[in-house]
C-alpha cells in the first residue's frame, strides 16, 4: 500500500498529509463510503459532530479490522457547545458515537466570534488533551485575529488550523501566521467544491496533460507540495482511488508557482465571522 507522507505537529505527534473527509456524506451511506476509502488506502478520516455521521464512521472503522494505531481520526466541537461543561459532554458523545477510546485530533469547528466563547472552549480542549483522550487539539476556520486572541489568552498553541483553501482562495495571511507559530494548515474544500471551473484553468489543465494526470490530481499534488494536509471527498470509489494516486509524480517549481498565482480571494464557503 502507498505510504502517505506525514507532517510533524508542534506537539510531537504527526499527521498523515492525505486523508478522507466526510462532509455532507449521508449518514445512511457513511459505512459504505468510509469502508471504500479505507480499502483504497486512506487511514486519515475527518468527521465532525455536525455532519451527523460519526456513528457510521465508527462502524466502518470497527468493521475494517485495521489496527487503531494505523488510523488517524479527527472530529470537531460544534458552535453551540463552546461552554466548558458542554464541550466536555460533546466530546464524550463524539467518542461514544465513534466507538473509540481517543481521537487523534479534536478541533473547534468555527470560532463563532459573536458568541465570544471560543477561548473558553479552547481551555476545555486543553483539559481533554491532558486526559489523553485527544492526542492533539486544534482549530478550524480561525483567522488571524481569532488565533492572536487564542495565543494571548491560553497556554497551548493549536496543532492545526483547518481552513478553506484552494487555488482561488489560499488565505495567505492566515497561512503565514500559522507557519510563524508552528501551526499546520489543513485545507478543506481543496478542489473548490466544484463551485468554479477550477479544472479548466490553463495552468492546471496544462500540468495535468504534461504529467498524464487529471486536473484534480494536479491540484491535490499542489496542496501536498505546498505542505498542506488535505482531504478531498468523494462518494465514488473510483474517484477516491484517483485522488489517492498522487505520489508517483511531482509538479515542477514553475508549475507550483503558476497555480499559487491563481489566488484571487475567491472564497466559496462561509466567512468565519458570519458563522454562529
């Protein structure tokens, strides 16, 4: 099986750089889809309480027979659970649904700044990490001001920040701040969620032709070479396999630079300050 590169985190743990996301995966279909992903070779699964499919992920993991130490499992705390006790309760419920004794990574899903409680939530995550039931803790959709406040008012630097990131929307300020503080960047929506014609862009189409790969494979490879943790999603096994088949070629520096130059602040998801 292909060995997926790992990125070293600031807490001493490491994370597989390529994973499989289950955002908007129908709970009824989750067992089949995650089982297919595991059979293809994925060992890093990213879910969340709000997705409603943690139980299906857990069933697929249990039925796979794969040793727990070969897996990397992430789930997330929802916005309505930012209070200390509610964060503890939400985490316990996620573990129960997943059928696990611990997760490898637990994230605050959104800063939910209008609620103003993400610092309180983070302090709860610090305690969860201390208990050993989450190996690493991090955040998702945090921008520079949210990260600055977190670093100023708490003791643990997030291991990762999972943000919307694709060629048209690379969040360079957040990425630079994260790099400065040793926070790994995870890219959600790495292919733009099909909301703009990414694969028709000449810089990507030309690289795909040059390497005899698909445009999606080129974009995933771009993420990997940029140092991002990336987890494309698909409900189709053949597409899962295609997205996993990205370790037998390398983009040139010029190709990486040409794709990076596609940045245009082209957000396709919600702005973190607007999600409560």
